């Protein structure tokens, strides 16, 4: 294919400018220290760009059953779910580039997609560990909480952006160690102080948290194009009140610079959630079969797996029915359908 005349002209100009810069700063007429300094800077910048490209990669989903077999000494109820939570934290800390959210130097500080992905994962880790401590590991509301799970929760609730004294990574690793201690006691049939109760009410407790998280993500993603929403905060109850008055109609729009942040947070949150739901499918197998709810859970997983498809390098924000795609609305569609299915599943689990 013949190159247009204007393209040839600009190509020559770019080449001339490049040759001039090379001659000005790295030519033999310059002192050695100038040439060396410029070369070092150029190599450094090139290295930063390469690392940014290499680290900007989300880890793949792992097999929860294989992960549990490698981490637990014996297969017991709750072992897959606990091992999956450990595997998620381990992946968060050991993926390409390690944990990037608290980096204060390039290339980590220049990246925002993966740090937002990490934050989405951290939110799901905190929620599931809280459910472990408050529900799954306790037989009754008045029973004693597990010490390892309580210590793990405090570590995972640590500031996710802390660089030093202590670093976020060290806190999360300690939290993972407490989870491993709980899993070790849980898998030891000679001990009785660590338990995991696979009951319908416990599962409903955690799914209630998932429901609110997905609902919030769906609303934030949908606001990418701007919406006029009727205020329904007090709907459904005549005597309901709120602290301060709010308009009857609200205009909600995610700022342009935050669109990809919300998108990748949703990607990270759903990445972790998919694996936790697959673990729940194994540990709550008998409950799900009794309630005839297994297929409902599988459909939720199927919807969430759609959020993990390959992404175009640039997150587009076209109008809802405009010429260009809107990645946020597509993501919101998958999450909304999954959230609706979770609501149905919770109602099904509540039935006798």
C-alpha cells in the first residue's frame, strides 16, 4: 500500500527531530557525563514503560478445589472456602508486580487500573472474613468467636494504601497466617475448637453483604452516563425519617476521571467473588441440594464470569445507545443480573 504524501512528510519531520535530539544530547561532541546521564535516563524511562505494560495484567481465576487440596491436610466442611480466601490473598500479594496500591515510586505509582482492581479484591476479602468470624464459625449468636479469625479481620481492615510502619503487605500476610492457623485447626479432626457451620442462615448472612456490595457497584457503574434518579430513600414506610432533607430528584454522574477506577474495582471484586461462590458451592453442597438451589448459584457464577472477559485497552464511555461502546454499562448489566439472582437465592434459602 502506497504511503500518502502527507504521511511521508510528517515521517521525515519526526525522523529529523529524533536525529537532532540524539545528536544534541548523545553526540560525540558532548561530554561523557552528559551522554551517560541521558542514556541512563532513557533506559530508566524505557524500563518503567515496559514494567507498566507487564504489571498491568490481572491474574487468572484459580481452581478452588485444587487450591484446597494443596493447603488443607484433610478435606472438611468449610475447608474449601477458607483455603479459597487464603488463595485470593496470596494471589493479591504475589501476582505480577506484587501489591501495587501503596507504591510511592514508579512504575507502581503511575498505575491506577491494577490498584483499583486490588481494592475490589480487598473489599471481598474483608467481607468474607467478617462472615467467617461472625457467622460461619459460630453455632449461635452467643457463642465465642474464633480468635484467629478475629485477628485476621483486624489485619485485613488495615489501610490498603500504607507504605511503611507497617506496610500493607505485612499486615495482609499476617492476616493470611491467621487464616492458615484456623484452616489447620479446622482440618484436624482431633481438635474441636475450630468449626465451620454450613447452614442456610449463615449463607444468607454473607449473601446479604454481597447483595449490597453488588448493588452499590451497579449504581456507580450505571452513573457513567449520568442519570436523573427519583429519591426513593424513604419509600415503602410512611413513618420513616432521615437526618437531613434531600431533593426529590437527584442527578448522579461518575466523574470522567473515575470511570476506569470504578470499572476495575468492579473487575477485582467480581474476580474474588466468583471463586468464593465456587467454594461455597462445594462446602454448602448438601444445603443447596436440599433447597434445590444449586442451579441458581451456578447461574450467578455464570453471570459474574462475564465480567472477566478480555477488555479493550481503553475503557470507553459512549452514550447508553450511542455510537461508541460503554464498558461501564456492560459491566453493570452483568452485575445487576447476578445481584437479582442473589436476591432470589436468599429468598429460596429462607424457605423451609
